[in-house]
């Protein structure tokens, strides 16, 4: 499997950003890490390797990126308002620099986003805020309200990074935009976040936004073996 480690200088973040690239052609898949991981986590956990046949066949290109969680939403040494403000800067970086670079490098604009746990939050939140940049979201074992990782803090910034909140208030124009994205939301029925997932699936259906929702029976679901088992089904 063709693998490239690369960097570029971000104007928004004012720093050098690292990422991994796999493949030479096919649909671009952006992989977010979990809360404690960095850009190399999905490779180190052997999730990328489960897609090797798709990559080698030219059906899929994979880009593993950073979420900077320990400097933003997980940075408990600063006030929650500052944590979500920092996440907003990262969201701007993804929108203005990272995702356009990925689309240009892949020579395709049908980006798919994947994430599990905190990565699912990032994938869903980015797609819901910028649906014109995304064609599919695969979100496993996620939460969809930023309040969960901000010590209960709530302000306007938190609202606009909480899909459960702002999607509920979307009007017809935004609902139509979100309906162009393929939404895949799933976890195990014994996951501690299962109600977050059921609630988000229900919200999308209530807003008439098409969604493929799965609650895997009899399993925990919130761990790498489950994510490896199910990710392939929704690609390329």
C-alpha cells in the first residue's frame, strides 16, 4: 500500500501540520483520530490496513489528519469557553486549508469523513457545518453535543459546535444542504454513548434528513475491533 508522510505550513494555525496519505486514486477518505490520538492513530491501530485492498485497487485514497484535541476540547487547564474557541480555529483550518488540500491532492471533491468516539463528533460537526464540502460521513460510537466535553459549559460558541442543538433549529434551506450528505451513524447497544447515537439518528429522521442508523445488538461497540469490523461495509 502506497504510504506518504507529509507536512505543510498552516496559515490559520501558524504551525506545521503533519498528515499521512495512502493510495494513488479513488474516493478520498479523511480519517479523524479519537480523543487521545493524533494523525497516525488510525494507522497505528491497524484501521487503515483493513482498507488496503481498496487502496491498492485505486478505489480509495486515505488521509489521516490531526484533531488537536489536547490543545482544544480536551485541554482542561483552560476555561471551557477558550477550549471551544480554539476548536473553532481548528474547524476554520480544516475548512480553509486541510479539506481543500485533500480534495486537490485526490483530484476529487467527493470527500468522505470517518471518525469514532471523539472522531465521530469531529466528522459529524464538520459535515453539518460545511455540507457542501462533504459527500459521506461514517460516524461510530460518537457524541454530538460539545457540552459533554466542556464540563457542562454552554455559550453561543458551544451551540454552534453541537450538532444536536443547531441541526434541531435548521430551516428548510440548511436541511436541504445536509440532505445531500450520506449520513451513517452507528454503535453497539451496550455503548455508554448509545443514547447519544439513538438521539442523533432520531433528530436527522425528524428533520427528514436521510440517515443510515445502526445499533449493533448485544455488543459494546465502542472499541477498535468493532470499528474495524464495520468500516469496510460503508466504503468505498
